[in-house]
């Protein structure tokens, strides 16, 4: 699906999951949607799963915006307190569209809590009280923090709310970050499809150790903050010349200011010298840099750093304003140079960046998706420098592969909803039997057998090939089921809820048993 197609679907007022690989343009599409929808007079709440992600889009964390904080459940007293909050009630009742970005890191039970609060404050039983919900993210990115094993991760798609929202899947397929012909993009696609070949693996391994042979200064990506702080401090101290210090200017509520400072990528105290390696942490297209653009300090003009970008352009850097808003009012503001030292950065903080080059240490990768996030920050294979890989470095969560395939197909069917290429879908699944969940397929066959006792035509109307597609894509609501071949209005009306119910029950049991 293209960005323009996704934009039209979001503007139609339906609930949407906007997804796609890194570099597909999710943030660009989201920002364009926000701009257009605000011009129409609708009121938009912009949130994200983490503070860093929220500052990228100029919003709040969903925890803060919704009033749930870090709660794992809502007690009777919690609900009474929320109900009595006029500010929360006004916030929810004045919101037309709720955006939640970087949803891969949001726990499913917390989405359910937000849903519960919305229904409570809007006095409505509709999902999220009738607010249009736009979820944005990529499940192959970093997952929510789990207290147990990776099998116990509470992914958002396991939540009750995910099923209730009847989400239109907008899977962006264009690529705007990586070069198209150097092997990096095909490797990342293979990781997403679980089809990495030996030759592709060798191509990535060939990038190990090349940083030592390069005369370029390359940003190092680490999995831990300690390594990053040590590298940046040591490198800055080794430079000769005067130290220039820039202290963030702040206004607003003390707690909210601290919250904002914690989540922006520019430090409260920024120390620079000539020849310091720096990175921009915001987008400024008119000045020629984006979040992740790399440069070197070449001078100071009336106390403002002058940074020479890797393309040779020199930029006189001015302070940037980050604001924290609630209900349309600025409650905290930070002014600081939109820079950070760039000899090193953590993989976690690099999420959302686009880097020309990175030296990546994956020898201590500790969670599925970490290596994928790090490698996908880089624009081309020539910019990828590896210092090590461990067994976790190139691992993605196995549960996401089947989900991602289904999301792609539902997006494709939505794109072609007036002329779906059903033959192609049937052919794809019939040629790759591994896509079919055989356990679910047997449950559907059993259901059809029971129904056939009172409906002789059901075997003809719903043949094995149709049930195989259902068992492969696992539609979780009527909207998704109706997009599949063989499910016209009559069959949906007659059997749609039963089939979706079987799938939901199967997925819940599978999750509980995993």
C-alpha cells in the first residue's frame, strides 16, 4: 500500500493499524494525516508507547495522556477517581482521533485499560468510546518489556481491544531509506519473512571488522547506556581546544519538565568542542538534516555551533523547542541545541533514526528484534559496520512471522477491495502449505462438519480452499473475514460470527498455553 492510499483510508474515519518496515514512511504518513485532520477541525490526541517516541511526534505517552500511568489494572477506587476527574473527562470527550505510535512496545493489557477509561469517561460501550483510533508501529521492532520468557510477551495483538477495533490494516510497502540494490534491503526483507539464505548471512558477516580498516568516524551503536556514555566522554576529552557548554532552558511544571528532559535525545547539559562528532535529533528539512543526520562541529559563531554535515553542507545550529502539551495547553517546554554527541548511541534510542553509517556491536544483544532495529537504521550496506554478533543478534520473535504475513494480505485486500486478486491469494497459500495453521484448519473442518448436518450446501459454499485461507490469515473480526474470497454478505451474515469466534477462542487458548 502506498502512503497516499493509507492516508485516504485514515481520513475516512475508520480505525487503522498503520505498519510497514523501517523506512516505509510511517512517521511521514502519520504527520501528514495529523496536519490534514487538524485542518478539518477534528481534535487529535497524539501519543506513543514511550517518552522518546512521544517526543519524536510532539505528543505524550499514552500512559500519561489516558491517566492510567503505570497501573496494571483499574481498581474500583481508581475508576471512581478517574470518573471524578473533570480534566480527564474533558480530554476524552473532546478527542475525535487518538493516535498511538510505536505500539510494538505497548503491552496489550494497557491498551485494554485505555479502552476501559475511554468507555467510562465517554459513557459509551463502543470501542474507545467511539474515538477513531490510529495505531502505528511494526511488531518486528523492540517488544514490550517482559518479566518472564519471550513466550510470555504481552503483545498488543493479543488484547481484547485489538479484536474489538475492527482495524483496517495499512501496510506500507514502499522503501524510502535503504538503497534498493546493494543487498541490505533484501536481507532485511528476508529477516521479516524468515527466509535468510546462507549467502545473505555471509553478506552481513562480511561487514564484521571493517570499521578498523575505515578512516571514517562512524557512530557506534551499543545495547547498553554505560558503553555509550563511556565512549562519548572519552572521545570528547581527547579533543584539544575550548569546551562550549549549552544548558537547556526550561519552563513549566517541574515534574513535567523533568519528564520532557528525560525523553528528548539532546542532553540537559551539552558539551561540545571543535571536531566533536554530533548527530541531529530532530527533523529540519529546510536546513537539510533529519533525525539521525551526522556531522562534525567545525566552529562556533556567536556561541552557536556550526556543524558540517557529511554531504559537506554547513549548518549554524539554533536551539530547538520541545513542548509537552495537555488538552491544547503547553505545560512544559525545553529549549536546547538539537544535537547529541555521536561517537556512540544506544540501539534503543536509535529507533526512528536514519543513519548514513553505524558501527554496531551485537555481541551483547539480549532481546529479539534488537539486531533488526539496529541494522535497519542504516541507509545502505556500505554504511553498515559490525564488530560482533551473538546468537540473539539476528533473531526475531517467531510469533510475529505469521501475524506479519496476515497483515500484508489484509492490507493488499483492502487496497484492492473493489477488484481483489483472489486467485493470487489462493495460489500463494496452496503453494506454501506451511502458511496454513493445521490445528485451526482442523477446528474449522470440524465446525463445518457439524453445520453440514443442518445445511447441505455449506461444503459447497465453504470448500476446503476457503477454510485454508482462513486458517492461514486468521481474521480476527468480521471486517477482515469479509475481505477474504468466498465470504460474501450472505455467508458473513449466516456464519461470520461463528468463524471469527472459533479463531478468537483458538488464539486465546494458544496464547495461554504458550
